[in-house]
C-alpha cells in the first residue's frame, strides 16, 4: 500500500475510529501525518518503520499510548506536542535522539523510560510536563539530562 493510500484511508474512515494500524512495509510517517486528529486514541506502528516526520502526531489530543518500534533512531521536533491524553510511550533501544518539544504539553505523561543509547535530548523536550519522571540507567545521558533540567528521576 502506498503512503497516499493508507493516509487517505485514515481520513476516509468514519469519525468513530479510535485505533489505526499503519501498514507493514511503511518506513516513514510524513510530517504532520496524524496532526490534530482528535479522535485517534491508539496508533499501531509497523516493525518496518524507520523515521517519523516533524509533528507527526502533534495535537492528537485523544492519543493515549504508542509503541515506537525498533529501528527508529530519532524522534523529531514536536512529534507528540499537545497530545494531552498520552500517558504511555514505549521508546525503542535503537533510539539515539529526541528533538525539541517532542513531548511538549503532554500532561498525562507521568513517566517515560529513556533507553541507554539516547545521547541527544533537546532542552525543551518535556516543556509543560511538570509531573514527569524519567526512568533511566545510572550514568546515562538521560540521567544527566534529568538532573540538569530538574526533572524527577528514577534509577533502577
């Protein structure tokens, strides 16, 4: 299925759609692909996914959880900005960077485990997420980031 086919099907479905599975074989989700889709609660991403565009899920106010598959190495700017209901995010071990405002204004996100291999986290990734706890490995970049920016930290 081409990118246009599955994106078109996302918007052709009736307004009661709460879950959407991106087809296997899709390797890139375009910038703002799901942006401002207030009805989506859960998106299933394929194992073939390697890249997610800027603001791909920004403003998805009902999105509750998402599992980023192995192979994705970076979350770009504003990936989940304004996802007010997002409470659960699983990040892959392959992740090395998290872009500016990736989780800005996600008040339901109370904890996030940042993999050991992440070595680049922009300063304002979690802007507006005051109750957030970062789970990280001792000595990791994520630990250093949490301490630098005054974010609660949980180490194993």
